[in-house]
C-alpha cells in the first residue's frame, strides 16, 4: 500500500526521504518517487517504476540538494504501475507538487471540469486531479497554499493523506488527511518536521509525534510552531504523543527474510504479549480492558468479530474460545462484507475488530458502522496508535512488534494469544469457565513459547521437505475443530507467497466436493494433532491415500498411527486442544516460506499484495 514521507528543516532532505521510503517498503508498492526543492529553489522530481533502489539509481546522477521534499511509494489503484503514474505529481504551472495515499472517488468529474478549464493531465491517476484542483483554486481565488488545500479538499469525495509543496513558498509543507493515516514528527529543536503515513520512517529522528485526525490540515513551517486546522478552518490544539519504536525490530536480525525472522520471533514475542497479563504470582490472567469495562463485556448479548485475511482466521479461533469459555455467541464477519450488508447490530453487542496494521480500510469502516449502531467496540491490534486502535472504545494490543513481511505470521499467533487471554479473563468474570480448565489453560499457555522453539528446531527438515512440493500447482489443507482455521491460514500463507493455488477446508467437507481433485499430483496437508475427531481425520487420510494423494501430516509428537500411514509428517509438541492452533500453524508458516524460497520468489513483498490495505 502507498507510503508517504516528507521533510522540512535544516538537514539535507534526500537521505531522510530515501531512508524513510526504505522503511515503508514493507507495505508493498510498485513505483517510487521523490520531489526536492533544491538549494537554488529548483523543483526536482525523480520517479521510477519498481523498487526504491531503482529510484536511487535514477536520482544518483542528478541534483538531490535541498532541505525540503516529499517522497512516495505507490501501489497502483488508478492507472497501472509506471513512472508516469508514480508520485509526486506536479501541477500544470510546475509550482505545486503532491503525494497522496487513498482514493479520490469523484476524480473523474473533477478531472473533466478541470480539463474544460484548460488544464492538462499527464497521468491516469486520481492524485493528479488533486494537485491540479489545488492549483486551480489557489490561482483563481488568490489563496495561500494552506487555504487552497482547505478549499480544494472540500470538493473532494474519498480518502486521502496528502503532502503538498509549493516551490514559491520554500518555508512550508502542507499536509491533510481523511480516512487515511498521517503522522507528523517534530524534530530536535521543534522547528524541523517529518511527515509520514506511519511512524516507522521517522522514528529514528524523533519520538514526538502528532497523529492527524480525519479532515485536519497541518502546516509545517520552517522555524515556526506546528499549526493544525480543521477543513473548515478552525484551529485545533496540537496534541503531541511520545512514540517509542524499537528500530532494531525493523531490521532482519541476520535472517535472509523478514518473514523467517518473524516466524522465529514468535517464542519471544508471545512472551511479550503475555507479559504483565498472565501473572503466575497471582495464578490469573488480568487484562486491563476487561477490568475497566467488566460490566459492559460480561453483559454482551453477542460478540461480532470483524476482520480480514489472517486476522479473520484468528477471529474464527476467537469464536471458539469465547463461545467455549464465556458462553457468549460469536459471529465472525469479513469486514468487507459486513460494512455493506445492512447487518443487525444491537447496542448491547460487542464488535471486536482484529487487525495487525490497525489501518485496514474495510475493518475501519466496519467499526464505524458498529459505532453508529451504538455497539461497544473492542480492538485487538498490533500497530500502536494506529487508526483502529484510536477508533475503538477499548482493546488489547498484541505487542508482537512491527511485522514487516507481507505474509502475517507472528501477528496471527499474537492475536490468538490475546483472544485466549481474553476468553479466560471474561470467562472467569462471568463465572462460565470451569476452575480446573482455567488452571490447565493458564499453565499450558505459558509453555507455548518453548514448545514453539521445539518446532522451529525442525526448520531445516521442513526446508528439505518443501523441495518435494515445489512442482505442485494446487494444495489442499484440511483440519477440523480448533485446527480448521489453521487449515485456512496455512492455505493463505502458501498462496500469497508461493503463488500456488491452495484451499483450506474442514476435513469432513472433503467428500462433498474437493475429493474429486485428489490424484497423485495433489499434495494434501492434514492438520491432524491428536485432539477432537482425530479418528475421523485418520479416516479422511485413508480416503486421500487410496486415491494416491500425497499427504503431509501435522501430528502430535509420537503419533505412531499416522506415522505408519504417511511418508511426510511434521511433529508438534502435545498441548491442549484449544491451544493447538498456536503450535500447528508454525510448520505451515515454515512450509509456505520454504516453498516460496525454493521457487525464488520475493517472500517479503509478494506480487500484487500490500502489507497495509488502506483502500477498500
Ligand atoms: O492489518 P490487518 O490484520 O487488518 O490485515 C488484514 C489482511 O490484509 C492480512 O491479514 C493479509 O491477509 C495478510 N497478507 C495475510 O498474510
């Protein structure tokens, strides 16, 4: 998804902007660009299709001087990936240049109106319409840059985070947002400013951050205090937050890919996730969100979980946990469907939004809908200070650190860990959980990190195993009960990074259709830990075997029955059924990773995908 960086101050802007773009690469993009106001007040714009390194190659021979500039990584929406469509876009006169995240829904109408007034367009983007509109308003009404931005944005329908630079006013950058995140960092002397779509590209320069709210405009003026206005021109008090980001967490830490690092991070980040919440000295789990909103949560008529992708799979496990331990009915909805469906939401419902990035546009829209209906909104989010975190009534951060690989791994186990802690806490508060079961889950949860370590020790074996299966064009993943969402997650991991078509199914559904696909070419991954319905899964394996399907079984350590049946298996340590997903998903993450590596693919930034899906 697109990323923005802007700088104005005393430093040379180019290294700040390029460094920032590299930090934003994790979001996924297809082109990049930078605009700099040079030391001689020349506006220099450089763009390239492809990676930031390609932009650097383009800029290497050129004038990159200047203490003010804006930069962008683009993920195509209107118009394909190309240099022409890459940002920054420049206005007709060459005075204004702008970068934009989001989508301008009425761009076609605006473009036609501007063309009728003699303006020309160089790209197919909705963004170029914005810069031309701002210039048109500025010239025809004789406005300052900020007043022109304010007036122009009132005519715009859609989502945006923008930064605009006017070469005639080399002392200021103007930025604005609506439904797309934007943060301003205030540098050392309070007189230099960094603007970005999230804190990661600017965190190495400052911890003082101002998160813009919807429909706010900010003026970053050299040597002056930051000014924030609403779209209608009222002054807004500047609210500075201290944001601590561990920058070493943004590096690969010696692993060849972020994804592998993040898979291996899981034992330690799950400990971080439980720290201060799972309290052995008290023999209890304490979540402040549940303490603070106890009555509201225990009286919930129903939970509705809204999320997308991997977070939706975690939601399916959350459903089983909350229904089992808290006896509250739970519905799990794709946020993208929920937001447009006219769903029935009661004021005594709890709507739970699960999101790693905290910026997923569909999940944000689902929250909006829930709020309008008067429901209580609970967030399970990773990115601290993100839009979802700020738009919920309460919530629990998963605290697994920045996830850079596009394929979500540690966020999934972090989400499941939080959902487990929530179900235990709420079940205890409601009195619906059996004391012995509470104790058993409480004890076992603390052993999960070391059990994951044991699975990770099999990494080399799984790498060898993966070589056998790179030939495949299709994979089937089957699981039941607690492991059914894991089958879905395993299939998603494989398809998004290896581009092999993979489907997850409840194992018993196989005979209602997918069994027709089984032949000697078809790898079938069974998540067959020795919990509920184990015998039945074994029968499903027999059915696949007798049709020459190639089985890879995820089994509990020492399951001799399955070991005798199949040639390929990966063992995971024994655990309680409700915690099985936290272990059984690990070999599937590694399998997907190694298949993609074998195929020579870009594991961390797979084609067509973005880390943070901020458009619907
Ligand atoms: O940031 P979110 O958790 O809201 O993102 C939701 C999905 O876009 C995300 O899980 C996506 O499916 C991942 N690429 C899966 O690995």
